[in-house]
């Protein structure tokens, strides 16, 4: 999502007041823009909301650059999109060229937002709240575990019976490691996932699984399968060393080498199904993608 700087008229007032008057927004919206490090005075970042501004005032404004996205379901309150693998859910800084927000804000304005997250390399269904009320509703529903999620994963090795993982997990505390990696630990947060076998592919020594997470921890399915010695094919984090991980994340590893280390060109994990009740109506939304075919094409 590229950005530009626009000039604002300066009335010599406090930073939040300058924004309120120029943009015709509320004090809360003005303060959020300052918190997001979008406001500059004479080329210097404005950090204090009450700072009196004198000089040239500039504001960073992001421009939506949509590339097209598949809408699986839509009504007046929410939509469900098919997120491609390799797309960020949120922009990760001013130098992020594209994220799902480009599509969401282009379609429904910047009041719309995702109701949950998917990792960059995870594909599939993602729920979008179109307005503040539905955003609050879905946040509460996720917290109360009232939204059921199902994923498809192609895991390494032969798995011959259904199983579940019930354990505690947390962020790796060794900061010489990759900071986004999670680990199983005694003092972490509870996590629970059920796994059901769908099909085994002997030619690839891989098992297609239906994954049902009952908690929403970061990397939960990925870590649980790695913990059970059946890592997800294509996983760029678990089972690799720091140098290999950084080369993949920095896009410095060739495709053939990645397949050698990870087993696939991308993480073979797909958000397949969302089930929930909203405004007294039951929704059961299923991905339209043929993931068996797509997964095998990435091996």
C-alpha cells in the first residue's frame, strides 16, 4: 500500500486540533493518526498530541492499490474473502506495497477491517467486518469461541489415526532466535487442536488433514503439527535454522532450494471453513478452492 504526504493548513493550534480541523474528524481519530506516526511538522515526526505546531505540516496518507480479490460471501454487515498465500493481512509499515487492506478499504472504506488474522503464507477464508458494530460483535464472538474455524493442511509423513494436541505455547524467549517463532512451554497459554485424516499421498509421503483449532494462538496449527513430528510442508519457520528462515523471509532463497528445505514452494495451510451464528442466522461458509489440487502443484 503506497503512501504520499499531503500538506495541511497550519493554524498554530495543538497537533490533534490541526488534524480535526483539516480532516473534519473526531478527536479520537486525530489522536490515532498521531499514534500511528503519520503527522510531521517541518519534516520532524510529531509524537505529542498536545504539541503546538508552527511551520509546514504534512500527513502521510495511504493509497489503496487493489489487485482484485475473490468475495465468497457478502451482506450488509460482513464479507468473507479468499486470501491468497503471500499476502499480508495488514500493511506492515510505510514500505509495504500491498496487503489485504488495499482490497478491503477499496471495496468498503477504511471503517472496514479484518475480524481475525491469517499468517502471510496461509491462504483461504478471512472474515471482514464492514463497520464498527460488526467489528465489535465479531471480536466478542472470537473471544467467546463462538466462531468455528477449519483448515486444510498437507503434513509431512504418514499419519494413520486422528489425533488432538492439547498443550501450552508461547513466543520463543531466546531473542537470538527468530522473534515470531512460537514454542511449547509449561507457562504458556492453553492451545487445543483436533486433526482428522482426509487422505494419504504415498508418492509424496504426505497426509492431507482437516484441522480444527479450538483456541486462537499464533501459529497454533503449525506448531502443533511440528510438535507431533508432522510439520506442514512448505513451513518457512518450524524445523529450519535461523539463517534458512531469514533467507526465506527476506526472499533471498531460490524456489528449488526452498522446496529442498521445506518440501513445498509455500506453506500448505488453507483456511477452509467458517461456521458461526450472527443476528440469529447460522452461517456455514466453505472455501471454493480445490486445495488438494493446489497443494500438490506446490510440491
